C-alpha cells in the first residue's frame, strides 16, 4: 500500500528543536559533538540545522 501523501505532519526537519532533549542528543551524535556543545550552539546560533552542522564541523575535536 502506498503512503498517503495528504497525511503529513508539521515538523520542520530543517530545524533542531533545542527544547527537546532527544532532538539535541540526536543532533549532537549526528554532528560528532557533545550534547552540551550542541545546546551551546543552539543558544548562540539558533536552530537552523544546516548552520549548526557547519559550525559543529569547525569545533569538532576541541
């Protein structure tokens, strides 16, 4: 059975939900940084996933 394309949710996957612990942990794991670093990045730079990944690449391993 094919997916019903009329049934969609309102999630914006281009954003990281900084107030959701599981989302912050997932982003941190995906970006290769600690959850604490991820929270700091979100507070300083906003929730745009692409921007956060670019910044995380520059701080990875620090």
